[in-house]
């Protein structure tokens, strides 16, 4: 058991964590920035982003008002307009910055102008991208930039378990305690099994989303909502968790794979058309924007057509598109399809909705400050108010960069005011023994994903939500018993965190007596006349 001290502790090495760490480290070369990441530095949701990053770039055709209007429209009345304006207006500067750090975005053939793509819900072409590997390119750039800064230390295979607050000093802390403070975290060093105490002046959560709570998701296996669950356990505020975004088009692979492979919305922006197995278009029955309607609408349309027809998937038709152009834009998607026996130029691509993005999360203000002092959050684990009830495509990489910058602005003048808390005890592992049956954890994980997929999916109802809550309660009790008696493993912690995420989604969904954005319930198909955020 070690005690480690660092000026700033960053949990997560995706776009939010590394962008923030680089800014802080550059400004304060004599301060230590420690980044913990639970597997390897390059593994994150960021790495898999395909479509790109949305930003107003072509001032002749596009402007801030149009990007703001598209974001508000997708968010279905629940976005915070001041936050939308901040992200849209500061976004291009952040994109320019990452370009300066070395990120490449595709340019139009024979020109120096960026090749701007279009995705669902966008009224203009404004998505900067690097083929269908935008996230990989951004992750690469950030890792290379961070590696050049000696005061950033990245510890791989370090799993953050719990945030340290006054609770660990023996003081009673409840959700309405006004002055909860974060002093760092306990983290499992996966390489030696020890649990270290990491003390920091400030902690920044950048732990990403929680898509693994569903059976079918585009999110990699690291996406288990750890930061949100840790914050909730530490009695911080979490909001809008019912708005889990299902991407309309993950590749339907009968062999089954985790994660599901994404077929980017940019393919529809490029001319791909959603069709039935018989080759008929169906989106005209749902929205005048057809295949490029916002995600909540397209995902629900596909779900409804699949249920009506009793089929396992619908189709994306790209056969009319130019092969050379398609392969140049979407090399990874083309290769993946071919690898499962589908040639997109000859056959329609089978697609199915899959959980993709967590719109809610840790409630933060316009500088990424959470309800716990000295604790910030950025990226997918946070809820800034940008996405409302449904995120507009390609707005999340943008949001992560804008808020990483804003946290840096807020923190840079405060850091020296906050001392280390010296009285934090070591992790207490008394009374625990090594797990005898790992199968208890793996089986509970399967049950959890089934519960969420059957009862808290794209279409919900009171009866389904209540069933989910009853079953989740049982899983919660069993897992807490296991936690109290078993030594810590990443698998057990991820199960525990995902049960919390499932509970937060289901509880928030139960409270929302209306259908809005990504939350659709057959019991309340209309919208309420007033706007309510679900804060837990
Ligand atoms: P992540 O990039 O997910 O990073 C999370 C980090 O936290 C990881 O390093 C992880 O190891 C670490 N971590 C988590 N828990 C712990 C723990 N307990 N202890 C230590 N470390 C921990 N958005 C767009 O804007 N445009 C797109 O084109 C786009 N395409 C996408 C395609 C796919 C397939 C997916 C899955 C998402 C896509 N998104 C896209 C969404 C976007 O990629 C993510 O929202 C964004 O990258 C999240 O960044 P982040 O920094 O918040 O988290
Ligand atoms: C995609 O490429 O379709 C994903 C874009 C996003 O999630 O913003």
C-alpha cells in the first residue's frame, strides 16, 4: 500500500483527461499532474470515435446560430442554452488548438479546405474528420503531446475505486451536506493487487460513459460508468441519467460481439439510405429529414420497424455510392463489413440500434465544477447541459475539449489555495478474502445487461421500469454482500458501478412522466408543458 501525492489527479486518459492534463502541465511546469487509467493509455471511447468533431468552420455557409439551433432542436427542450452557446462559440478555437498539437483532419481533394461532413440533425456540413478514424487520430495526438511533458505522469492499469471525502475521516456525509470535499481517491494497482491512497489538491473525473450497462453497445468494455458511480457513492449530484442514447446503426453481426461495431452516421451523411430487407425506404413515415433525422427519432423508427416485422435488423443501402470514394472515406467500415461477408457495394449493410452515449452524468456548472468541492468532471461522465434529452452527433468530442479548457481556467488560480489532506487512512480490507467463484460476478453481469436491455431500452413503460427496479434491488443486495466479504477486483468493482448506473437510469426514467428525446414511455407519450431536469 502506497500513498502518492500529486498536485492534480486526473482519472481517465481519453480526450477530456489528456486535453486537461496537457493544458495544466504546460502552464505549470513545476506542478505534478497524475493521470490514472484503468487499462492502457490509448484505450477509451475517444479512440473509437468515427464520424468526427462538429464545429462551425465554413463561415460563408454556416454560423454559430445554426449550430446552436441544431443542438437545441436535438436536445428536445432540455438543453441549457447558455452552455450550448459556450460550447458552440468556443469550440472552433479548441479544434484549432488540437490541430496545432498535430491532429490531422481530411481536406477536400486538391484543396487546402477541410472536407466537412454532415450527420443526423445538422443543418450544415460542419464535421471535421480523419477518414472514419477521427477518435484514433485525436487520441494519438494527445498521447504524443502528453508524452513530451515531463510533469505529466500516466499510470496505466490503475483502477480508481472510490473518491476520498470527509466520510473517510469519520464524518457523516449525506447528499445534502453542503461542504463535501474531495481529497483524491483510492486506486487498485492491477499489476500487484495493492490499493494505493492517492492524495491531490484537486481531482478531475474524465472516466467516460457507461454503455456496457446494456447487452449491445458500441462502447468498449472500459465504459462502465465508474466516475458517475463513484461520485454518487461520495454523495455528489448526478442528473438526466434516463437519457441513454442508442445509435441507430451498429453493424448487425449474428455471431455477436462486444462492443458492437459502429457504422458511422457519416455514412448516411454521405448518401447511405435506411431500407427494409425488401429494399424499401421507411423513414418517410417518421420524419421529413429521413435517414438524417436526429438519433432518437431514427433509432426509434428502426426499433419500431424491427418489432413490426419481427426481424433482427434493418438495412443501410450504400450500393449506389462510388466505391473509390466510399473506401477513401470509410476504410475501417468497409473492411469490417467485408470481414463478415458483406460487400457494401453489392449488398445492403445490416444494422441495428445499440447503446452509444450517456447524455446525463455528474452534474457540473459552466466551469466543470461538480457539487463536491475540489472535484471537477469533463467529457462523457459529466452532465453540462449541452446535450439535453438527446445529444447532437459529433458534439461530444467538442464538449470534452471545451470543458477541459474551462476546468483549466477555473483551477489555475485556485490550486495553491488547496492543501493535501494528511489524515486520510489507508484502504481498509479487513474481513475480505479472495473470491472463490468468479462465476457469481460474471453471471450477475449478464443478468444486469439483460434487465436493462429488456426493460429499460428504447421504449419503456411503468411496468417494465418497476420490474427492472425490483430485479436491480436483488442484484444490488447480492453484490454488496460480495463486496463486503471479497477482496477487490476490477470485475467486482465494474459490476458494482454498473448496478449503480442501471439504478440511476431506471430511477430517473421512473420519475419522468413524459416522453422527451431519448426517453420514450408508452404510459406518457406526450411531453409535459414544463421542463424538468432529473437530479439525483
Ligand atoms: P473516454 O474517451 O471514454 O475515456 C475514459 C477514460 O477513463 C479511459 O482512459 C478509461 O480507462 C478511464 N477510466 C474509466 N474508469 C476508470 C477507473 N475506474 N479508473 C481509472 N481510469 C478509468 N463523439 C463525437 O463527438 N464524434 C464521434 O464521431 C463519435 N463517435 C463515436 C464512436 C464510438 C464507437 C463511440 C463508442 C463513441 C463515439 N463518440 C463520438 C462519443 C465520444 O467518443 C465519447 O463521448 C468521448 O470520446 C468520451 O471522451 P472522454 O474523455 O469523456 O472518455
Ligand atoms: C458516428 O460516427 O455516427 C458517431 C458520431 C457521434 O457519436 O457523435
